[in-house]
C-alpha cells in the first residue's frame, strides 16, 4: 500500500512531486476516522462480506465516491446582476463489480437484460451523517450489485456457449493508497463574483453595438472522498474558476460575435478588471475589423499556417480523441448479441492487440508528453496539473505518449485496453453542473518537435509549399486572441507575387482530419501554454455548461500544414431591425 | 452552507401612496410609457400592453431519514410581457382554425430580469422582449384578419374593458428565523422513519416562497401584491410484500411560518403517518369496484376541483376543442338542489386554516371577486378572466398565471356548501342501506387523497381520475372497517354529479398547487364529506419492487445492540 499526504494548501499541493511520504499514525487515523470515509468503508466491508443473491456470485470490488461541491455563479448585463446564486451540494457514485480482475460484469452490454425493480435513487446527506451516508450506499450497492450479478452470469454463459478465450482482463490491479489533502474547500468571497461580472458588464454601456453582451462568472470547488474494497482511501480537493464574456453584436437579436474566456483555479487569481476591460476593447476592435473584411469564399487546397490559439485548437482536436489515432484510450464492449457479432468482437480485439504497437500517427519529429505535475510554464499557471486521479492512481511524473511520431501509449483508467493493461492515472475528476464524475482526460500535455524554426522561416516555408502546389497565394489562420475555440477566424491570404498579406473573414476551420498530424511540415521554435476546460470526448465546454476537466496544453506558437483543404461555409447571421427604439438608442 | 435566512411576516397593508417609493414600479412605468409612445407612431400599434414582474425569494430545507439533504436559498426576478394588436373586439388572440395547432395561442414573452433595480439594464431587457413580442403578435393578428371564421364566431369581444385599479401592498417585513432550528425540527421528524425497515422514503421538507408581484398595464392599472407561501410536507412510503410502494403524505400550508403547527404536533402526525403506513403494508389490494361510497371532506374537495372546477373555467368554454360540459347549462340544474358552490379568492381563512388561493387582484389587474357558481344546484356563473363569453362579458377576477405564462381563468378558493347536512353516522347508515339495495357486501370510504387530474378536451374521454391514499371498506354485516390499497377513483363528470345524494356536517380544507395551461398556481378546495350512490374504481399500476437483500445498516446495528 502507498501512503501519501499533502497538508499544504491545495494549489501548492498540485506542485508536489512524488514519491509519497509516509503518513503519521495520527493522520492515518484521521483519514480512516473521517466520518465520510468511515461510513463508506464500513458499508463497503458489510456489503463485501454479506451481499449475495441466491444463484448469483458475490461482488468482488466495491468503490464509493462522495463529492462536496460549492458552486457560485453570477451573470450580469449592462452593469446589473441578472442571476446570482451560490449552492452547496453533495453528490455520490458507487461501483460494484461482480467476477474477478480477469473477467467481470463490466465491458459487457447485456442487450437481453431483464430489468429488476429496485428502490430508487436517494440523495446523500450534506452533513457528515454516518448512518445517513451508509443508508444511501446500502440502497445503491444493492441495486448496482443485482444488475451486475445478472450481467456477469450472462457474460460467463456467453463465453462458455461460444467457447471463447477472454483476451483482455476487465479490471487492472492497482496498489491501494492512502491520500489525504487536508486543505479546506475553496470558495470565493461573498459577492466577489457579482462585483466582477457587474463591473465588467457595465463596460458594454460604452459600446452601443454590443449592449446585449453578457458576463458570466463562476467557481466550482469540490472535496472528493473515495474509498474502495482494496483499501484505497483518499480525500482530494479541487477548484476551478472561469469568467466568460459573451460578446453579442446587434441591436436586437443578440448575434453572438465572440467569447472571451479566462480560467484559473482560484477566482481571485483571474486577470484584473482593467486587464479584462482592455481585452474587451481589443476584442471589439478585432470583431469590428473582421466584419469590415471581405469574406474568403474560395475553396482552397494547399499549405496552411496556424498561429496562436488556433495551434492549441488543432492539437486538441486531433489528439484528445478516442479511436485508433487519439490519445484517449477506449474499449469496445462485448455485446450479448448474435454469435456472429460475438465472434466479430473478438476478431477485432485480437487484431487491435496485434496492430496497436508503436503505430505511426504523426510526423517523425513530433513528441507528446504528459506532465501531470507541471504547474507553471513560462509564467503561465497550468490549471491541468494534478497529483492523483479519481481512482487513487498516481500518474508518473512524465509519460511519453508519442515518440518520433509513433503512438507509444494512451491515457487510460483501470479498464485495460489494447496494449495498456494497467492504469496510468488519468481517470480524472470531472465537475459539471453540480455533479462530480470521472473521465479519462489529460492534465498537462506538451507537444514538441525535434526540428523547429523561427516564425520568419515558417513564412518562407509557407510560400515555398504554395509555389510547389502551383498556387498564387498561401493561407494562414488565427483565432482572435482570447476567444473560445474555433470562432471567429481571420484568414490571411499571402500573395506569392508581391508578398502582400490580405486579412479576410474566414469560416471556422475543420481541424480534426485523418492523418493531418503527418502533414505538419514546419513548427515554430517558440512555445506557449493554454488553459481550457475540457468536457471529455464531447469537446470544449460551451456557455450553457459550467465545469468540466481543467487541462493545459503547451504547443508551438505556429505550425505549417501541407495539403489542407479549406471550404467556405459561413452561415449568414441576419440582424433584424427593431420595431421601436431601445432606451439606450434614445 | 446556508445557515440563517429571513422569513417574511404576513403583513398585507393597503397603502396606495407607496408606488412613489417602489423603484421597480417606477422603472416599469417609465419604460411602458416610452414604449407606448414609440409604438404610437407605427401602423398597427398595440392597443394594450402589460408587464408582470415576479420577484422571488425561495428557501428550501429537505431532510430524509433524519439527515439533512439540502438547505439553500435563491432569489430571481422574472419578467412576463404581453401586448395586443387590434382592438378590444377583435385582436390577435381571437380563436382561429385552419392552421397547425388549431387554436390560436396567446402570446407571451418571458425573460429573467436583473435582480438589482438598475433602470437602464431593466429597461433594455424589457424593450428587447417586447419588441420581439410585438413581431410575433403582429403575425398572429395578420392570421386572425385573414381567417374566414372570424365573422362567424359567436363571441363579440376578445378582451374585456375593466376598471382601472391602483393598489400596492407594503414591502414584506422580514423576520429572522433560525434555520438551524428548522433543520433540527425536520431532521427529528424524518428520523422517525428509520425504525421501520420497510419504509423506503421518509422525508420532511420545508419550502418558503416569498413572491412580490408587480402588474402594470397601458390602461393605467398598477398593482403590487405579496404572495408568501409556506409549505411543510412529510412524505413517506412503505414497501409491501408484493413489491408495491405505498405512499402517504401530510402537507401544511400557511402564509407565515408562525402559522405552522408546533413540533410536538408534527411529531405526533408523523407517528400517525407511520402507523397508517404499517397498516397499509398489511392491507389487501382492492379489486375494481362499482357501488356506493363516502368521500371525506378532503377527497370531496379534490373531487370538486377536478370534475367541477376545471369545467367552469370560462376561457375553456370559448375553446372549440374543449368538451364545454357546462357551456349551455347556465340556469340549469347541474348539482343536487341542496348544493351550492362558490369561488372566493378574497377569503383568507376557513376556520383556522389559511386559504392559499387568496389574492386581492388577479394577474390581469382585476379586483378579485367572490363568485357564486352554483346556487341550490343551479349553474349561475363561470370563473372569468378578461377573455369574455357571449353572456359573461366581464372578468370576475379569476385571470391567473405563474410567472412566464399568460393568465387564463383559473380556480382560487373553491367552496362547496350544502344546506342539508348529515352527521358522519347518518352518512354511514345511508351507505349501508344503499349497499344492501345494490346487493353489495361493502361500500368504500375514501378518507384521504394525494390529488387528481382531469381531461376536458374533445379528443380524449372527458374523464377524471382521483388518486386516494387511504381507502376503507365499510362492511354491511358490521365487520370493522378494512383499510385497502391500490385503488384509483375514475369516472365522467355529469354522471358523477347525479350520484351525489348527501353531504356531511364536517367541512375541511384541501390545499395544493393546480397545474394547467397558465402554470402551477396555489388553490384550495373547501368541502363537506359526501355520500355518492355509485362510484367506479380501477386498480393502480403495480411496481414489483424488491426489498433490498440486506437490511439497512442502522437497523442492523440497532438490532445487534438489542441482542
């Protein structure tokens, strides 16, 4: 068993490096005696020893999660708070597995399942009420177990019926750990979020075309408790703050023109009011300029240079995906279906196991490393840094994922996938809309290249590539600084004859393309870090959702990609005239 | 965690001059004046405009099996605007057939409004909403003008002219209460449910909603009213051996927290609820039945709300898709001669019970009125909003809606009266006599109810369903009354009215929230017990839920301690 302790304020705790320190007996007692951990552990023990339905196997693994959440939210327009609230809640989840590490009820879809009717979902007490917590897990364990036991029985029957060898274990064995971060849960000062959103939104009174712009600020903090039947017990706090400024141009119908987004783990560490107001000013100038530009309507196939945040978007779009070329591990579930489907599943899995080793997915100069403990890069705080994942697995300080363009490994949890039989510690806590769950997600990723060059040299490269393609111009694209992902985009057309650069209003770029990482022909020798809140495989988190997984990515400032197909598909936004004048117009 | 909240005392003071001190009303008035002036210069200007703003302050405490589940509060402000194009006789709301949807819907525009009284931000959001609302309303109006049916429709007016009202209640005066104390009270109540291993849900909850409601119209009406509602509920269910969840609940409604029962009373009521749950668990499932029955006052209240109240809501009688049960029955006998029914939103209390259907002005700014709907069995009137009927050309102050919805005629405090009452014993004797006559072994006594629903349209059976929670068989041969379960009461309205034969001398109040096309509104039904010659029941849906494999950890611990 590993023992791990952090008593430093948790922001600093994120910078703590392994190896683990020995817990003092007092702290060991402290975690084991914590009412939430104790309630979970006692109920796990009771269920593991006594829970069994006639005709079915006992559970072999039980894990419980409890998360205390503090959510503060404020939305303002024109200097007035429209909506403000602060809530506290406690969410929970339970995992009950029947079988063993090699074969269990998971990774199996029982499509012919007969449903059992059990008592329903119950809310967890928000106080550290020992019996109240046990009561909820008692019912949950009962219900999950009954379903799992039936699935397991069916799965074993299927395997026996089709005489199939089970190729990949269902659940990895990991060393139990005690981890206790004693920091208290962070919450911004009362009214702090209201004051900031109110003051920032008042700025739009100075911009009559942007009067309908909204400012949203929120902080979501959690203290996560986890206990499992293998002996892992941990208490992990986390926090995430965001300020989103939705710029809406148009008198009436609120056409969204762009979004400024800021993230930090502490609300008070977000940029100062004056900085944000300066960014708004800059953004409004950019949007106004963009609107005055001609639209780039051509279909183009040739070299493209991406600059600024667009580079981060490009790598996220192509790396943070599941599937054969992505960094997020995933596993096809065995389905209780026809014999043909069943056999196909195992044929595909066998093929995947044979083929998935060191597959070339990018140019030979490209490397990708996961650096989970890196908390700062050239003065930028990296919000993706973390110590331990949601299953109590401590990631390695450095994990090479792509080496010389070949895929070495993927981010994984305790469900083994082709070529990765153990967790590498990336089943991360995921906070969204008042709930905490877990998802496979990176913390800090660094994308680097063994051959890089200056920005000026990249411009020359772009020109040469375009000439080779017998084009009259080359393109480079960048997102407006500080905007959210993918919009709006300025396209710059570089004339090869005279070298003039013409800015144009471009369509959002479709950056996720098959084999596009193999088409990188040049990268800058300067790097920049970006923070964002990621919503798992669903992509970046939009305005309607609050939370996700904080991640950071370090990428070159510019890349040149050859053979990029650009298609203009801009959807016209038509602003309707108002019938009567508004109060500000008068 | 939210630890201390303020609760508002019940102070409704009629004090007209306070408008000048109410900043929000001033902002609304300025913007309405400005918008009406702006609209006046365009063709097809609205002839009527209204703003409604609801300022909400809500507190919730939820407990379950002795544990605090949540304790929080929030504030929000909702704007609902409406405007009408045309004139009082023919406007955009006129019913039009011949396009998708059949019935011309009312226009409504609703948005969250700043919770702070910032004039420019509020005005900007109202303008955006009303300007967009105008465009949608104009399209409706054009459709009305193009529809052939308009001239043939019998109703001559789309919107009634009403007296202009100016009324304001003083802001609610806050009184501080100890949230901790209430959390403790609720936890102590819900912890009582822990001692029975078959109880599946055992909750005690408190909700306090303080709403300050603003109404302003272009006709000049300005109303500010307070709607404080306090609800304490005790909700529990037990699992029967055959896998059915059997729920019971107790609900206390008041306009101030001081009017809730003392803790000792709440504890006694919760213990009684547990006793009934245990009885229910051991009771038999009733078979479908047709025969005599007695309704307790609470059941009668829900019965009248569903099968009578919804059918006298005036706007339905203008809707061709509605069953219009009573449209042509004015001055006809619809109930037994000994029965009368009134709707009285001006009544605050019945005995000690506060009536949550009380208000001074409705949500169209019309003064609330006591309306006699049925006098000695004869139908006299309908519940009217500003949508008139041919023979009922004025509102009687029953246009109601929650924030975000356009008002329609709705119920308030429905009071069922009988001028010939009988004792409970006499009702039982009547029941037994009727059972013998019908050759029935037993009749039913419906003692309590969770609610009901009814359908009034023409596309589905014009029926009702009342969902009782406590039902007894009353045996003709003198056996003790037997509690049964799994029964729903069903039927059709006109048949049921003709089966009412007598009313009891005990009258009680049922309070609840009624959901319909203009949202959920608080209502009450005050009624005596009733004897009906024939009712029909059907079986409730069964769930087949299984008892958990292990007993609850706390129950197991306590049992081991005993040994």
